[in-house]
């Protein structure tokens, strides 16, 4: 008897939570809430890193190359040292490969990154003024994510982009653990349809890095808990051990 009551009560609570986040009006509120939270987090974090304090095309692209598969804390000192030596595409375009490799050695993959960075300097020197995601995507070695996030930050372009962390955030937010990367990127594009793309981009990156983490996400302190479908369906602790948490 007691168990039957528990099951009934749990079902009622689940339906109540889901009723707040299902339907066209609820969906509009959810998206607006995610946009507000991302904007707020992005504003708070706009001075966290040197490439955010001065978000030029060159600075952001260099940072994105260094951040690939590398913890942010390891990138910060290398980036600052790198920019002191090569503060412009023209200087980087003629940098000695051996010196580049020594400068970024602690990031890993330093040989391939050094060649890529010097090539990036040459491309930016030859093709000045390229700032849209389509134009950036045409540069050698620049993929959809790097092109999109750079255009959003530098030019405030309303464009979708997604890396592993943002895909994880969007999948959990929508309660769709099998959502494709393309669908997640489209979801971000919808989010970018209003507000400040630069702040939203930084906010999504910071939420996925510090709160909606791969392991042990901080659901109980997350400002999105009330509109997150995964939290509503499974409870705020569920993503620690199952469901979308298994997705990088």
C-alpha cells in the first residue's frame, strides 16, 4: 500500500515538473531563460581570460587553436606568452617553427599546432577582413565550431556552433541524450536569434565547463534547474550517473 502511494506521488510530481516545460509557451520560456542565464554568466566571465578582454579576430582564433583538447588553465600562461612574442598575424606568419614549438610545448601536440598557427598567421595576413562564419570556415583547418564561435564573439554574428561541452549542455537541457551535433548546433542558432551573441557564447562555454560538467554536474546550484528537462524527468542528481551525463 505504501509503495503504491509512493509510485502515485512520484508520478504526480513528475507530471507537475514536466507540465512546466512542455508546450509552445513553456518552450519559449525555457529558451528565454537559457538565453538570460547564458548572457548573465557570459557577462560575469567577460574578463576571465586575455582573449576575452581583447576579443580581436586574431586573438580569439589563436586561443581557440590552443584550447582544443587542452584545459583552459594550461592555456592561459602559454597564450599570454605567445601574444607577447607574436602580437599580430604578420609577425606570426614569419615566426620560426622551432621557437613556436618551444613556446607552446606544454600544451601538447606542439609540432602540429605550431605549423597550424603559423599557417593561420599567413592566411589572416593574405585574407584580411574575414570575420563571418562562412568566411572563417573557408580558411584552411578551421572547422564549423571554431568558425561559428569566433564569428559570434568577434562579429556578434547570430550563428550556431557546438563543441562537446555545449552539446552536452543542450542535450541535457532538452532531455535528448541522442541529439546529433548538427541538431545541437541548430538549437544554439535558435538561442542566438536574440540577445548579445558574444555574451551568450561565453556563457554557454562557461556553463558547460563549470556547472554542466561531464562528471558530477552541479545541478543543485544550476540556474537552469527549473527548466532543464533532464533534471525535471530524473531529478537534479540523475545526470551524475546516467542519461545525458554519459555524453561528452
